[in-house]
C-alpha cells in the first residue's frame, strides 16, 4: 500500500488543528518501530545505486540511482550530505535515530531519482498488515526526486528551483508518518516555501505525537533545527 505524497500537491487540504496531520493509510495511522504513538524508533536509510523496481508502489515505482540527481552544481557528496542533514533535523526533533547503510537491501528508507520523472518529489509508504491501537508499522518507504528538475543548496529567492535539503526534510516527513496539514505554515505544508528554514511548531508537535520527544527536547524549543539547516546556506 502506498501514499500519494508530492511536494506542491495542487489540490486544497484542510489545515491540521494543531499544525500537523498524521498520515493515515486505509484508515490507520502508520509509524516505524512499535505500533504505539509516542514510542521512538531506529530507522536505516540508503541511496539507490542501481535502477530498482517496486511493482506495488504507487509512487517511486521505478527508482533510479541517486547519482542521477547530481551534476556540476550538485556533486553527489553534497547531495549525500544534504540528505544526512535532512535526517538529522527529524532526529533532533523526536526520539528517532537514523543510520545510513551501504546496501539498499538493509535499508528501511531508500532514496533515489525518479525513473519516470514527474512533478518534483514523492514519498511512498508501505506497511505491515497487523494493526495495534489503530496503528500499522511501516515496513518500507521510498523517496524519489525528479532528476529533470533543477535543484539548489540553500534558499536563493527563486522558488522555481527547490532547495534539496528542504525538499528532503518534507519527503522524509512523509516517509516517517506525517501528512500535509494544509498548504503552508509548516515544513509539511504541501506548498514549497522559502519563508522559514527550520521545522515549525506544528511539525514538531506531529513528529513527537508519533515518536515522543528527543533527548534535546528542551533545546528544540529555542529552534536548534535552524542552525542545522542554515549551515549549508
């Protein structure tokens, strides 16, 4: 089963009452780890290094190597660094640990380029069938970005060219169980914006609803995510 979750989705959505919306697939919330809200998780990720096919996926069915997104202005080393920083933003926001692995067969989340490019970026979420307390456990997620689009590192004022880290933070948010709360105002809003570089209050409330607060919860109230994001600007 999969979620159709692009950034800049053109259809309207109702604002989440608290600035966030938990992802629901077939009527059930989904998260990694224990099927209990507020319990943390350890999640692995890898970059696709060959063309992969996921027949059951609604999004990212054909996943091309992540290096297809790189070029003279975005070398793969920079792309990998930006992805790692995007994971760190969520890691510092809640009780989450992300670990990079070299082999996609060992990865919970696989990141790559779209094999059939369309729009900007998508996430695909699949889950195990067992239900506990209205929650299903995510068993795999895919994140795919359009290699035909231009990408940049940092905000530059041109919102037709998306910042790679902001986009990855958004799509990873879907991959770990968050939906769009509305069009804007949060990183998880479905419209790309360069109005703020860090997770917003609704983003933080949503991810902590799923996984509980992280070890740096007190510091996060003062916005530590901002220095992570701005380090590459």
